[in-house]
C-alpha cells in the first residue's frame, strides 16, 4: 500500500456522475428529448391507426 492511502476501499456509485451539474443537466435534457420523441412516434402511429391507413394501399 502506498503512504497516505486508506485501507478502506470505496466502490464508486452508479449515480456518482449525476453529482456533476453539467452532466446532470445534459442527462435531464436528453431524457426529456427522448420522451418527446417517443410521444411524437406514438401519436403519429395512433393517428394513422385511427384514420385507417389501410385504404392508402388499395
């Protein structure tokens, strides 16, 4: 062991990167963006299903 090091080793938490404000802001912005993309996709599919897109291929 090196001088000044502790014998108690701590493992890093999976949530540790969220302690950095810039990373946390980027993560939240990406989460909101992905949620919006998902909502748009579901909305478009729902709209096509509701209007009966099958008649377009006849």
